[in-house]
C-alpha cells in the first residue's frame, strides 16, 4: 500500500526526481522532441538543486550530502566527456561545489527542526504522563475520600450489632444501615471504574425515546420520595446512532444531578426533540440551586464537585460519552434559578413520518 510519508515512498520519489533531472541534463527526451538545445544544460544545473533540497529536508544533512554526491558522480561523465572549454569545466565544477553547500545548509537547518520537533514531542509525552499520574493520584484520593465515610458508618454499625445489649429494633435499623452503606460503596466504586476503564462504545441504531422513557420509569420513584415532579415532552420514535447502555447512563446521570440540585416542590423538565438534520436534542432542566458562574468552567473536570457527597465524576463521564458519540453538550445555569443541560446527538430517522406527543408525569 502506498503511503507518501513512509521512508520507502520518499526514497522512491527522490530517485524519480534524480532520474528526471539527469534525463533532462543528458537531453534524452528533450533532444528527441526539439533536437540539440543549448539551454537544456543550463536549466538542468538549476533543477539538480530540487532533489538535493528535498533529500536534505526529508533526511537531514546526511541525506542531502548523499544526494549531492550521487548527482555529482552521475553528471561527471558528461562534464568530462562533452565539455571542452576550460570555462565550461570551471562552471560545472563550481556548480557541484554549490550542490554540496546547499546540501549542508538545508541539512543543518532540517536537523535543527527535527531536534526541535523531537523535544516538543518528548515534552508533550512528558506532560501527558504527568497528567495521567496526577489523575491516578486524584482517583486514589477520591476513592479514599468517598469510601472513608461509609466505612466509618459500617464500623459503627458493626460495633453496635456485636453489642449484646442492643435491642432487636436497633439491630434491624443498623442492619439496614449496613446494607445502605455497602450499596453506597458499591455504587462509588462502580462510578470510579466506569471513569477509569470506560467500556468500548458500540454504535447502532436505537430508539432514544424508549431509552429516555425507561430511565424515567427507573427514576420516578426516587423523584416522588424527594417531593419532585417530572414533566416530559418527548418526540416519538427519535432514532440515533448510539450505544444504548451509555445513552441510558447519560440520561440517568443528568436526571440524578437535577434531583440532587432540586428542593421539595421543584419541577424537572425532560424534553426530547427531533431537530431533523441537526440531530436529536435532549434537554433536562431543573429549578434548583443552580451553578455559580465561577464554577461553570470546571464542571466537566474530573473530581470537581460542589456537593460534599459527590464524586465529581458524573458530568465528566457524561461529557466523555457525548464526545464518543460525536455529539455536543451545553449547560446554562443561574444561581437560585436552576440549570438547563442540552445534549445533541447525530441521528437517523426511523420510518417516513414521526408523530410527536406530549406526556405529563
């Protein structure tokens, strides 16, 4: 397979350039077309610089010198065999000297560029390694922080349960607390693992409307317990190219964020709109506490959270999933007035017509 950037391809192109210039110099095809032409050799003297410059640019000083040497050796038979006048010999020899001078000049400049580029790449790799190490440290610190409190609760509950004086009612209460804290640890670890080792995204045609509806059914009981109402406006049959599990995670994380930011009596609005060529648009809006302007630029950063109980990974995971689907996510928020999250995903339309409906929960 032809790859222009490979060394082999570059060598073939360079060899072709040398053959072309030598053919021009010896007049192989020019004289066949036009007969003996004096200016051919003068033009060739200039053309020989082209493969030398190319070689020096691609392969550095050594490549430029080798090419200058090859061209010089190959034109020597012509110089020694056909040129008789001393001034002609002197001109050709001077030209050869300039071949090597140009090779040195371009080769040195090219190698400086190579070194600068390598240093830049090494610095970039070093920065990426440092960022990864920093992220690992943050991940470890985040896991320790999030597990510390549940473990303290589990330890306290275990101490009470092993106390013979603990009443039956208290035992049942602390058994429930143990189960809740274990589930909390499990959910925290799962969230960290999802961030650290995301699953491969498998894109397929799926009905996003059904995914949103299923997620709403999963979350509506929690919303009722919190005293919140969820209103929906969903276009029917909105089909996107996506990973069903990951899109479910997007909807779930965003609605959970809205629930956690809301107070009893607030309303969360979920809409799914077919924007035709502009894709499918999912909007989740709450009337909760909102996000401070100073925090907006950090909301997609891993481990950034304004809640004491949050891991700060929810929106970072959502952003990664949206990016893996070639989508876009925007967030608008005002303190005390709520937050609006808009996710746009590319989609294909199922069927020739789509019926829209509005459903209130």
